[in-house]
């Protein structure tokens, strides 16, 4: 697995995790912390996306 595909997969996982955290936290009062911190994986996803799109 090359670096471009690794960073692409990591970016997609971070974005999916962020959306899942928001959706789960929105519907459950016991898991409201997920809704409060849904944005935490996004910086890592953005950095990974930039590294994946970087030309070698």
C-alpha cells in the first residue's frame, strides 16, 4: 500500500467517524459527548487529505 492510498483511506475514515459521532450523539441523550466532540477527527482527516493529494 503506497502513501497516497494510505492517507486517502485515513481521510475517509476520519470523515466517516465524524459523521457517525454526530449522528449517534444527536439521537442519544446518554451519548451527547459524541455530538459535542464530533469535529475532533476532522483536522486529522483534512491533513490526511492534503497529504494524499500532494504530488510526489
